[in-house]
């Protein structure tokens, strides 16, 4: 199985070195490079032959902060999944972080073992929610986010709704195919149609769309 490739961006050199040392010793994970700020990160990404699957990112740094970096990253390298780990963590930021494109938002006090679980979940499913973050999402996303108006041709089909609900349950394309008695390739096709119709750029975006349109309730999302 392919290693999960990781980049780390944080201006705290000690934290970076400890994280890098720990993750390099975790089976199935490989740290490609580290960076002390946003400029350094984008410079290394531009010259990297292999791009990381996951970026571990601090929120507050000199120069570009974590939000600016994520916004820029999603435009240039949309396939890189961002996990923000911050000493400025507040669960009330979760809705905003998801809208920005962050796949997971965690406090710096997270245990190393928990962090590896989150990395694996984000790599496989595209997002990770803590249980208490879901309650905040109910208030922030459901009540405050505007509901997009779709043209008739953009309305989701019944099958696409089935696929979307299963994606929100963290099912892979293979698992979706088995549940709906369709091929994995067909399941992937439905997922691509969902991205096109909803305007979502990643799995977290599809989850937000499903919550906004009451296709799924926040409390029904699985807790890892």
C-alpha cells in the first residue's frame, strides 16, 4: 500500500522536529518536507516532484496565516488535504474552517496516536470531525449558511442523493458500489457528478452541502 505523504508547516521549529520524527517512524507515513512559513511551503511545493497527500498546518504564523495558506493552496493544489493543528483552537471556528477548505481542525494538545488516526481518516475519507464539533456545525452551517439556488438541470438525482448520503457516512467508492449494487467506477462517476453539480471542491464540501440542504443531519454523521 502506498505511504501517506505528509508536509508540515509551522514556525515553531521544536514542534516541527518532534512531529517529523514521530511521523517518520509511523508505518505507512512519510514526511516529504517541512516549512517554517507559507512562502517556504509554496516554494517547496513548486519544486517537489511528489506532492504531499496531507499538509499539517499551524494557524498563526508570520506572513501568511493558516487561513490564507489554505485558501491559496486550494486554488493551486486542490488535492492536498489540510489538517490545521493550532494552539488557537476553538471549536466555534469549525464551520469557517470547513468552508475555507480545511479537512480537520485540531488543538495542539492532541496526542500523537490520535493525530495518526486523524491523518489516516482524512486520507481515506477526506475529512474528520470531533464529536463536539458536530454540535457547533449544526448551529454555524445549518442556520447561518445561505442555501444555493440550483437550476433545474443541476438538481441531484435520486441515485446521486443515495451516493451523497453514503459519502457522508464515510463510505468509500468500493463500499458504495457494494451497498447500491453498482460498480466502483459508476460510484466514482456519481461522486464526480456531485462535485460538478454542487460546486464542492472536496469531500468536506459535499458534507457541508448535504447539511445545508438537510439531506443529512449533523447528528447522523459518524463519529470516529
